[in-house]
C-alpha cells in the first residue's frame, strides 16, 4: 500500500476534514496529513493541486485523489470492513444516517459553525435550527436504543457514523445545546474520544495552529 495522505483544512474549523481524519485514524491504517489554511489567499491554488472540486478533505493514494468525506470513508472501509456495523441492516441504517448528515442539516451547519475550542456561544434558536437539533437528538437516542447495546458508540462498536456525528457533538457543546439523557450520553462518548484531542495536537505539532488557539499547553 502506498503511503496515504489526507489533505485537510483548519483543524479547529473544518468539520468535513475532521470526519475524514477520524475515519482514517480509527481504521488504524497508516496515513499522514497535508494541512491547508481555509480562506487563505493560497487555499484555492493549493487545493486545486489535489482536487478539481476545491474542497477538503481529499485522500491521496499514490497518483489517485479521492475527494469528499463519504467517498473517502467508503474507500477506507473497503480495506477495513469493520468500520461499518457488521449486521447488514445495521450497516444500511448507518449508511442512511451518514447520507442524511452529509446531505442535510443546513441550518445546523450554517447557524452553528464548528469551532472545536469554542464554549458559551449563543445563537437564536430559529425554527429550522430547532428542527435540525430535534432530528439529531432523535437519531442519537433511537439508534443507541435500537443498535447500541454492545458498546457506547452509535452502533455499539465505533463506526463511520460516529465520525459523521462527532462535529455535531462539538457544536452542541460550543452552543450549549441541551438534549435528552440518552443523546447526551452519546454526545459525551463522542467528545471523550482521545482521537479528537489527537487531531488538534497533531496540528500543533506540525506548526499549523498555535497552541494558544487550541487551548493546549
Ligand atoms: N461534501 C464535502 C464537503 C467538503 C467541504 O465543504 N469542505 C470545506 C471545509 S469543511 C471546504 O473545503 N471549503 C472550502 C471552500 O469552500 O472554499 C465532503 O463531504 O467532503
């Protein structure tokens, strides 16, 4: 296997990069990162070296570029099938939820942008935002109840679905979103994942973001 490289955006802000990175990190397969600065003067030219779409994440496998978090996740799962749930119906549900996250939740994404380090933020709870939050809460509690018996993750064992919801857990923390007990327990599982701390710390090690920005010492 040639050395895989994942092109990512700012670690504090780029939720899609975090999703792709979490999938790779939890797969245990070797990879390294190329960090780009979103909204910098150089970003468009730099990302264009890897993808015609102009967005991160992008997974580079030799000469081949795989863009979009969902395509990256599926490619990684072809090497490590156990990052999807084992049961076909559970797997189908996990795919439905990832697709729903990938294609939807526009109000949540626009009105509560991810900032992993932010706390005590407040935004108006407009109806479309409240509806997105209610849907996420229902997904988390119902899926945990139906599929989560064997462990703390959405489908018991860690899966790609957890990567797709991790940035939402961070948003709920930043904006103080109150959710029911079952959903809140799952949110804590996502936030306590040491991989998230690793994601930020790796960025610091590479000199990409300042230690002060991520609140690390
Ligand atoms: N559907 C894409 C979305 C990727 C995306 O929107 N990435 C953002 C960063 S989180 C980006 O690259 N934005 C740069 C831009 O739009 O100029 C995926 O799932 O990977």
